[in-house]
């Protein structure tokens, strides 16, 4: 187990909206919930040390069921 800092970015991926400390047992969390908002992993911004920090981007959920969180991604985030 280790502790890591996760930086939370807003919907535009430019503004930092918060930072949290996470404890990682095997792998980084797939979702971080902060103030009821889901944040999903994103690439660490250029020039940042990817080993020292995790980056998460805010998403807009469109459906949440028990054990399931679906997210509507913007076109710029969908791989070709």
C-alpha cells in the first residue's frame, strides 16, 4: 500500500478544482467521487511528474445505478 496525491481537474481539463490523498493497494482508483461529482483517470499534464501525482478529470454522469456509473464523454475524449 502507498499514498498518492490525486489532482482533480474540472470539465475543461484546465482548471484544478481540488486535490485529494488516496491510498493505493494494488492499482489507482477507477473513480474518485468528490462533492457528489465523479472524476475519472486522465493523462497527467505535460511537464508534470507522472510518478508523483495522479490526474483525474471531472465527468458528467448520465446514469447511475447501484454498482454502475455510466458517463457521457465529450467528443474530444473519445479515441478514434
